[in-house]
C-alpha cells in the first residue's frame, strides 16, 4: 500500500497522550509537535485514526508542500497540483487556512487564493468549476503556513473528530468529547474493562454529569467502542482514492469489538444532574449508543446523602467531574462556593476510590481544600484548565490556615457591629473592612446583599505572588465568613488610573442595584467602573447637606453621580445645580434624581470642567450666587478633557477663592477631599476673606473611623 504522511491536530497539552494512542493504532515515524502529532502510514492507518482516535481533532493527509513567500507563489502551488486526482468537479469543496507571514497576513485571503488555484486547476483540464460549500463540503482542504512553508492537506475527517455522532442534545456548556476522553485517560484508565480490569473500578461516577459526556467517553473506552463508529459523514467519502471495502471491513471489526467489549464490561457508570431536561437528553445520548445497560443517569443534588451512601457500596470507584464554573453559574464566586461544597463532599473519603476534578484554575482547586496527588494542565476550547487527581482512600484532613484566622475574626466582628449600626442608621450600604490588617490590603463594601472587594495596589516591596496569595485569602475569608451569596460577590483592583481610564469600564457585564441611604435611594454599579457610584465615607457629609438645604440654592461641583445633589433636593432646596466633567456620571445623577421622584427640569445639570466653569463664572461682573456650595474634587486628574493637570493640594486655594465670589453673604462652602496628608492653606483662606472650621471628625461615620484621615471636611464662610 502507498505510504502517506499524516498530521493529527489536538488540544494543547494532549500531544503526549495522542502520540501514544497513534502508536497503538500502528502509526510510524511519530513526532509530537505543538498542538498535534505527525506520523506516516498507509490508508488503513488513516481510516483507523478517523475511527479510533479519541483525542485527535482531525486527521489530515498531506498532499503537497513548498516554500511560499507571497500570494503568487501560493496560487501557483495550489493551481499546479492535480486536484482532479483528489476529487471531481461534481463534488463541493471548502478551504481552511492557518498561519501568517509578512506577505500573507490574512488567513481568509490565503484561503481564497487556494480556492482560486483549485478552480484554475480544474479549468485547465477542461472540467467544470467545482462549487465551494463552506458548511457541508464533500472535500475539505486545510492549508498551513509555518516558517515560510505552506502545506496543503486533505481532511479525512471532514467535521471535527469530537463530533462522535451521539450527541442528540446538549446540556449547558458541554465539555468537548476529545477533552473528556483525555480526562478519562489522565484519571488513570487504560485499555478496556475486559482486557485491563486492573485499571477499571467497579463504579465510575459523575455527580455533575450534564449531558453525560464524561461518562459516555469513559464507557466508550471501557467497552472498546470506536468513537467514530456512529458517524456517517466523513471527509474521505468523496476522495477518489477512498477504499470503501477497506473502510467497511474496519467498521465491521469495530462493531464486533464493541459487542464483545460491552458484554464483558464489569464497570458501571452513574451520573447525577439537577436539570431533568438535561438528564433526559443524556439518557437519549446513552440509548443511541446502546449503553443504557451500563450507564444510569438520575436527577438530584451532587451532595445528596443518598448518593455518597450508594457510592460507598462499591468496592472501588472513580469520580469524574467537570463542575460548572464561570458563566455557567453567573459568577466566579458562585463557582468558588460550588467547588467548596464539592470538596466538603469528597473529604470523608471512600476506600479504593479516587477523583479527577476539572477546574478553571488553581483557585478553584484550593477552594475544595483537599490534597491532590497530581495536577495536569489542559486546554478547554482555548481556555487553560487544570485537572486535579485526588486520592479518596482515607478521609481528607481540613487544611489549617492560621494566617486567615485573624482576618476571618476581624471580618465577623466588623460585620456584627456594622450591620446592627447600619440598620439603626437607616442605610443598607456600608464598609465592612478597610485594610484593618495591613497584610490584607483590601476594602470590602456591602451593598444591600452584595459585596464589592477592592484590592489596593501592593507596595513595590511586596512580591507579586505574595500579593496575589493575600488577595485570594481576603476573598476566601469574605466568602467563608460573611453572610452573602457568593454569586453576589464582585471584585476589582484599585490601581492608579490615567485620563480617560478614570471613566472607563472594567467589566463587560453590568450589575446595577439600588441602595438606601436614609430617605434617599441611589443606583450603584458593582461591576463597570472603579467606583460604584457612591462614596460611602461621605455619608454624613451628604446627611448634613440635606439638613442645611431647606429653601437654599445649592451648587454641587465635581458632582460625580449627584448623590449630594439628591440629598439637597430631598432636603427642600429651591434649586440644585449639578456640575461634572463626565457625561456618564451626569446622566447617572439624573437617573438618581428620577429614582427619588425629583423633577429634573427644576434643577440644572451642567456638563463642564469645574475649574474652567468656576473661572468663567467668578470673572463675571455680577456672578450668580448660591447659599450652599459643596466641593468634593478628585485628588488628582489628568483627563484629556481638562486643559491642565489638576492637583487638589496645589489648586485648592485658587478654586476656593473663585467659589467665594459665588457664595451668598450668609452662605456656606463645604469643602472635602480624600487626599492623604491634605493641608488646607489657612493663610490663603484668611487672606481671601473666609473663615475656616474643621468639621472632619464629625463627618466620618463609624465604618470609616478606624482609617486615619479617609477624608477632610472644612466649612468655609465669609469672615
């Protein structure tokens, strides 16, 4: 028989396993590469790879290769090849292309060049032009460009080998069949249940089985069923060199092996899932394969007591699981809680059992709090994942984490006092923790059932891995110690932002909730921006503004989301002028007014640079006057929308002097800011004719009182 060169691509990390599999199928000259394995063999090997490979993505038969430096060389390579020997003009075809160079920078363009070359080749021989079909082509050609060389392959599989043909319906985010097979192998299962019984336990269970992919792939191995046996459409069906007689013989052989393997299989398989519809779909998949005798799926909770009791009745076993995580649970911390429960369920141990658990990262493995024997790096649809192998022979001992005890105790103590205080105060958003323990440099805020955990940037003297470990310890302590649903826990890293980044989004998914602050309600955004829309440390400042606003004209500069403006309006202000540089925040302020049933048309909202606006208004001969002016500027800003860089320490004298010109005779300026170490220029203030009263201590609420100088608050009046 003629010898061919094959390339079998696979997911990153499976090359070693795939090479072993190909060797068992008779491949020669095996060479693992990045995300694939090359080999040589006859056409029978090509068929066996299609029929029996559990790990490969496709089976590519090499047609031609050459150095290609531009589109013209690629077109020549494609048009010179005798395509009429591969397929005829009545067949449809498709071309995929991978790889780029300095001259061939677009894979779609390169694929089109190859298509044009194939069409030209048929025209030269007098044949009709074959039709391109991108979805259901009879013949699929794959082009690869690597280091200046292009290789064209015939895809013998056609569709990806993960399409086994048994999946009638899918559960949520099913695992790809090729990865599922890899998990089975990495879990230590080898050969078949009849030929290698020492590797196959009495029971294989998946407590989060979904559509049953892991159990099915394990059962296919155990019963010696070829993964491609159920497929009817192949990329070689229209190939002119196709040997239908040989292919049919190999299929008959595979069918016979399956029947014998099924009859001799002593291992049983059991799955559980919460969703009855998914369970029904899994049962359909299993029945279609003829595996209903050995695989049973039930509806239920993975950690139900009856389930573990049943598993303990087996002499030996393996738990295979791809727990839901990320979007499948709506929150990464919903997944964290799930893995924690899974770990608790595994900890009692079962003699002669082990577990293989797939996780998105090391954090979820740590959440289980179990000791792992091995961990394998794998790839799930382009996303790195980890497979943890856990010995369940003996009960797992809970890890002791003394470094977390002080943090957990502090969180619980703070929560106990502050939740009670907040209820009496009439607010449902407050700070739970603010770097109380210096090693755990983060802030935790509570917003009516949700938590926002902010990481402060670690000092440069702290190694990145140490800061990362402490960050996750804060999250773990919060999830364990605070009575909040993990699915409602959100995180953000607080680092210095520049220009437009101050107003940029930090998340693709918006989570907006309402919070209560005395008689006011506000929208807060828990995901999109560095700040949520309300500065909790200014709570008592806003309360004071409401009490001082009756029948007053109020000016709110650097207004942010207008929370102080809302309080002023609720306090009976005759008019509230709200000014901010950001349209986003100004619109947010209007939404807050609407939420409190306040009439927007009665209160001006001005989109402007506050410094420029102050300079312009104060320079007028008869400037407009306000009874109460609230100024809470940023510490620093270099937005592109501002002409100059703003620094509150340097610039406060200037804008206070300008604000004085807008202050009514009996008026009051409330000036606050959060700059560490801020010093009011008292001489300059006195020189401009203002009296200054330090109201800082009275403006800081209990949930911020332990943090030194979270903000300063000055009352300024005409002298």
